[in-house]
């Protein structure tokens, strides 16, 4: 299981996550902040739980590229 978490409120809209993992992230046209596709919001933390381990590498690249460090990736 791969668990990806995004603290969307702290997003500065740099677009690096979309460049690194375009399948999991996109930019909102409304506010210019990142959106974690198919995630669930719990108190400002958007979480995606996926059994597909192939997304882990691109999401980890997105987490490393994020200048405000609001993306976390865990594999179980």
C-alpha cells in the first residue's frame, strides 16, 4: 500500500509536484494550488491510499521537489 498525503492549505502553487507526478497531481484552476487526484480530505490533509506501488517513485520525486515540504509518501 502506498499512502500519499498533501497539506493543500500550505501549497504555494509552484507546480513541481505536477511535473514530477502528473498522474497523481494537478493544479486547481480555482486557486492555483495542487490537487492530489482521488484523495480524501481529513482536516486539510488530503490522503490517497493506493495498492499500486508503481506510483511511489513519482510521488517521492514530487515530495522531494516540493519547496514547502507538504507532501509525504509512505509505503507499507
